[in-house]
């Protein structure tokens, strides 16, 4: 297992951490690990939610795009061209 050292931890933060650990019947080390696990789980979920929102925005944007009709630009209809090619 890896070891993590935290330098310059403010005294009031350490005191709060100690209180929380005592109330949860954990050591400070166990409490820090628990808090880190919870924070990472929350952060990971938020990232996944953001990715899903981005995908939904892209899909919605593509649905809202105007469909281009080739005849609006003087281009022949591709269906007609395919039929002509097959008839040769």
C-alpha cells in the first residue's frame, strides 16, 4: 500500500477531522481514507454525468439541424441517380 503524507495541515482542520473520526469510531487514518473514497466516488460520478450531458447535447444538436435537400442547391436527387445507374 502507498503512504500519503500531508504537510501544513491547519490545526483547526485536523481537530475537525479528529472529532469526526472519534464520532465514527475510526482512527484518523481510517477516517481520511473513508473521506477520500467518498470524495473520489462523488467526483467520478460528476465527471460521468457531465460526459453523459455532453453526449445528450450533441445528439440534441444533431436532431435540431436542418436537413439539407440537395435540390435546394441544384444537385440531382441521389435516389434518381442510383436508379439510373441500376438501369444501365
